C-alpha cells in the first residue's frame, strides 16, 4: 500500500499534467479560432473562382465551342491515380490520424479492385510517417506544414500534380482529408479531386441560361489549361484549412479529456491521502491512549 509521501508525489505529478494539458487546450483553441478565420476568408476567393469558372464554361458552351479539356477529363482508361493524403503535423489529437489512415486504406482497396496503381502526395508529418512506415513511395511531400502555411506552398504541390498529369504519370486525382462540418464536428472523406465531367454536366444543365459573353485570348484551350490547375490548387488549399481546423478541434477535445482525467485522478488521490492520514492519526492517538491507560494502571 502506498505511503503518504508517494501519494503526495503522485498528486503533484497529476497537478503538473493537468496544468500542461489545460495550457495545450487553450493553445489549440486559439489556433482553431485563427484557422477558422482563415478558412472563412478563403471562402470568398473560392466562391469567386468557381463562379468565374462556371461563367467561362457556360459562355463557351453557349457559343458551341469544342472544349479542349485538360488531360484529366480526356482520359477514359484510368491506370494510375494520384492520392493527396493530408494528416496532422503533430500528435496529441486522439484518433484524428488513425481515422485518416483507415480512410486511405479503404480508398486503396477500392482502387486496387479496379486494378488502378497509386502514387502518393502527402501533407503533414504524420502523413509522411505513415506512408514511410508502410514503405510506400512519396512523389511529393509538404513536411514543414504549420498552422501558418502559405498559399505558395500549395501552389508548388498543385504544379507538381499538374506536371505529373500532363506527363502521364497519373491519370486521376483523389484527396483524403478531414472535412469540417460544424464547431465540434468533422468527418474523414476521400474525394475525387478532378470531377470535371460532373462539373461540365452541371454547366450543360444551365446551358439555357443567358451567359455573359467572354472574349478568350489567345484561345479557350490555353485559358482552360490555366484555370483548371487553379481549381485544383484552391481545392487543396481549402482542404488543408479544413483539416487544420479539425486537427485543432480534435486536439482541444483530447486535451480537455486529459485535463478532466487528471483532475479526477487528483481528487481520487486526495481522498486516498486524507483517508491514510486520518488512519495514521487515529492509530497514533490510540497508541497514546493505550500508553496513558497503561501508566494509570501502574
């Protein structure tokens, strides 16, 4: 049975742990708020870009121009797919990365059933560590990805993806990340990163709408080749922002649970401490009373 000194040490250690986890919870809250502000700010650009792309495609279709899509939408036989895998840069966020790993494995199983080979592009140290642990080759990685990452970092990844697409190294793109739903809700998703056919189908449904005339210079094909990479880069950027918000949500909840567990342990140890201390005092009093009674009998 532990003595009073051992219990005191355990109480002090638990108090130190609760202070650390409480501080980390506050840091995660601040970072989450900052990333949510960035995510909201990026929505305006994302909406503008998508509206511009929709107007552009609608104008071309209205003029009955033969669209020269990028190499993504022209390929029918998908032999190799690129997977952009986004995980956290740090740990201590409960099962956040485990859920991402499982989702990636499910995507791999679906694609391999179709005999599609995979090439991996990673963002975040935990994504790199997971792929390296499985001895999977990484085509491109963003390892130094903090909550202050910049748009040019994502542009480099986007250009590498487009380069591999144009060279025929990959025929399709998928994105595995954590999608932000609400203030404390998120879910892991594996999305098709090149849904141009669905996008064009949506535009064709609006073909009857009056489109603003757009003068293309030098031609529509070159403009499209410039616009589609921007859509990919912007989609990855949005996914990274969402993923980092979700990471901080997961870390905040994990640290809160750790703090609560530490406080419960402190209370349990204090009860144990006072129980033992009271038992020790009672024993000493009984010994003193026994001594007094013995002296009185003498």
